[in-house]
């Protein structure tokens, strides 16, 4: 017997969290919530509408005007901002360069966390982000904390962006990943940190399929434990 659980995946930028979360969601037929996409969508809105992110009233107005939804299109998790498909735009460098500043704003976090808790309230869900196991779902039955060597992460992100036709240098990517990790781990409101009960997965030397097999085994173990 197996019982549906909540799985929290946290970790540094470009550690393969979403690849793993999507793989587990597919294998277990779980819902997947990409919380980073939500902070990215807010950031895109702020860029496009020239929102002064230092001003709380402007941020609140922006949050009141933002509607974020996920839809599955051609089998892919796709982000919609006010009914517009923004899946590509939220992964580009202007958003990469500002998202951690926007995600550090408490007003933004409060709004996103509320929505994530609502979307994930049924069991049988996997979320990836920075504060899932510590803040969003501290009672998640399985918490994974992912990490990988910075050179491996930079190289992976380069290949990913190149595959999407974006021209960006290795140095620019390395700088962005380190900048985001620094802000994400040192911000005052819900910084990125490993939950005490999280299992650390360093995937520097793991292939995608090895990592998936390992984490699926951990998930099934917890699902069986919950059922017994
Ligand atoms: O996961 P992804 O790299 O797409 O996340 C983009 C950014 O969103 C992170 O660098 C972080 O600043 C922010 N984020 C966050 N909390 C989450 C998910 C993402 O602060 N739960």
C-alpha cells in the first residue's frame, strides 16, 4: 500500500530541481508546482510595467493586477501571466538578473506562498523552489535538498539556454547563478536553507536518470511508510 504525500524540492539555482520534480510528477502521476516560475512571472510584470520595486505601494498594486496560472500545453507545464503564455520570456536573462531582488520582497513572498499553499493543499503534489520544506510546506513527508558543483551547474545552464537559441556567455551565467544563490541564501525573509529533515542530493556526478531513480525510490519508501 502507498499513500499520496507532499514532496518538497529545494536547492540552489540550476541544480536540476525542476527536471527532477517533473520526472517524479510524471512517474507518480502527481501535480507539479514550479514556484520559481511564479517569482519569475512577477518579475517579468515588474520589468514590462516599469514597477518601482523599492516602493511597497507600487509592488502591492502590481500584485493586485497579477494573475498567475499553470496550464499543460503539449504535455509541458506552461506559465501564464494574466492569460498570456510567458513560459519563454520568464527564462530569459533580464528576468534572471532581477528575480532574486523581487523574490526577496516580503509582500511578494506572502502573496506567492499563499497561492502555493492553496494550489498544493491536496496530497500527491511535488513543488520545487527555495523555501518549500522550510516555509511553504514544513510538514511535507519528503524533503529533498539539491546541490551541485558550480561548474557543473553553469555548464548545464549554458547548454539549456543555447538549446533555446539564446546567446549568453559562460561567465555571464556563472555570475548570475552566484548572484542569485547569494541573495536567495542571505535574504531576511525565508532564505534558502536546508530543512533539518531534508535529504541532501548532490547531483554533480549523477545522470538525470540515476537521480530520478534514486529520488523515486525515496518517494515510494515514504509513501509506503505513510500507508503503514
Ligand atoms: O527555481 P528558479 O531558478 O526558476 O527560481 C528563480 C528565482 O525565484 C530564485 O533565484 C529565487 O530568487 C526565487 N524563488 C524563491 N522561492 C522559491 C522559488 C524561487 O525565492 N520558492
